[in-house]
């Protein structure tokens, strides 16, 4: 059997592809928790706004 990547340029191309994939993977590991945190924060504010509107709409939070 012969090796799949016989030429030096073929191995270098494969190495570059692997390095690009690894760098992208590292960036995903950094930004994924940040994105999730921002999404949770946004959804929390949306939930509070909806809940507050529902309570005010029903008269629970108004002065009587």
C-alpha cells in the first residue's frame, strides 16, 4: 500500500487544513459560553418584561 499523501505539498495542505480547523474550534470554545450567557440574559429580560406586562395588565402591581 502506498501512503495517501505522497507529496510534501499534500501533507502541508493537510496540516494547514487541520490548523485552520483547530483554530476555529478554539474560537468556538471561547465564544460559545459568551454567546450562551448573552442569550440567557436577553431571554431573562424578555421573560421579566412579559411577566410584568401580564401582572400590570391584570392589575396586580397597580396601586388601588
